[in-house]
C-alpha cells in the first residue's frame, strides 16, 4: 500500500488549461474515483500520475517520493486502459507475463505470479486462449490480471468498463470491488458513470473544467453537495433544482413556494437562491410539509419503481416512487428536512 499526494498540479494544451491547481492526498489502501463530464481533465490527471503525460506545474509524490521525472516503468504503478490493450497474437498467459519477461524476472516467479493472478480473477481456464476468443468481460479481466502481476503500489483504471454492456458492467464493478478488498492496494479510478463512482469509491473527486468541485465520501457528496453542479451531477434521476428569486423573500425571511409559507431561521438572502430536492424524497401523497397538485407529463415504468415527470415553476421536475400514480393528475409532498438551498 502507498500514499499519493498531488500538489498544485497544472496542465495546459496550448492555451487550454485542463487542470488548474489540483491538490489531493490519498491515504493507504483508499479507492478514489475521479468523476466528471467529458473534457473535465480526469483522464489527463491519470496519465500524469502514470508518467504518460508531463506535468506543467506542481508535484506528484508516491510514498513521499517525488516521481515527476521518473519514467512510467520506474514508478511502481500499473494502469488498466479502456481499450484493454492486449496483444492479439499472444495468448492470455503470454499477455499477462509479457511485462514481467521484459523486466528479466525469473521464469518460475513469472509463472507463479500469472497463475496467482488468474486464480484471483477466475480465468485459469482461459490462459491458452487468444484475445479474439474472449468476451469483453474476459478481456478486461486479463488486462487487470496483467496489472496485478506487477504487484504495483498503485492501480490506475481509465474508464475500464465503458466498452461493456450493462449486465457486464454491473458484474465487473463487483469484481473490482472484491479485488480491492483482497489486495488492499490504492486504486485511482476514472469514470463518467456516477453509478460506478458511488458503488466503488471510498472517496469521490468531482471534477469540472480542471477544478475540484467536491471531494468526499459517496454519502457526503450525495447528501450534502457543495453546489448545484455536484447536486445535479450525482444522482439518477438528477436532483430537482428550482430557482427562487429574491423578490419572493420578505423581511421576515418567509419564502412563498407553491402557495405554502415556509419559515427559515438564520438565513439572510441577498441574491437569488435555489432549492434542491432528490426525486426519491418526494411522496406521492399529501402527508408531508409542502403539498403540491401536479399534472403528470410522463411516467417511466421501471418495474420496481416509477419515474414521474411534471413541470413546476416552468422547469422539469422528477419524482421517483414505487407507488401507483394517476396518469393525469396527482398530489406530491415533501418534508422541509429533505431539501437543500444553494
């Protein structure tokens, strides 16, 4: 296990700054997920840590050792790519052992490392097959196995499940989580998929345009988002955000929302504010504090739950429920304890 620290990391491509003053410290054995929209800089960060991309400014420390100028093979880091990157003319055993052979490791030790990794990933029966004879999930296991054989201080995963179908992604998420618990090695994992981020991570880094919007545990980020970007990015369906203009605020700090007067203590509103509430925190009855009559636009029936789409204050509003709902009109309500202000 290792500690990783990135200090004031900056990276630009021409005039485009993709990473700006990035700082993070990762403790022994942590599983960190970098998540954000396309182009936010998460894969660039991974490539800088691995040594595949240079650092413009700042320092990368692995176990308190500066590694900025080390070549990738000397960093003690293994990387798993989105594209698997397997040699098509080599069988599974040869793919997994190739890097070790280049390091001139003893043949018996190589054999042990490959077979141990294959056993861990349950691919012992695939060692003689070529990549073209494997499914997508099996190829990803081989790519992970190749990384395991190097016994690295740090694993880097760059969107490793994006080429798999939904069922395989779910299966491989579980396998990667089990692998982390078994090996106890640090993992930095890049994805744009919030489900992967929430289910895999010890801590999540939310990136946007090269900046950290929030860093914390999945529960912290989901329940207490720092801002509207994080609130809408994490959660499916995304959090409902309603703008409340400052003209709706009286001297007594009473906001008139949906014809319900709600008091807020210790708030001083000088600018427009926004109210956010998760779709699953809304009831399809009138038993909570704020009660609203809605016209149903669309109902998505997912079997175990339904997603209701309606319009409030001129904006799309989403409700997640397991109850049956009238297709035309319904009542909804939610508790004052469940919504946030930004």
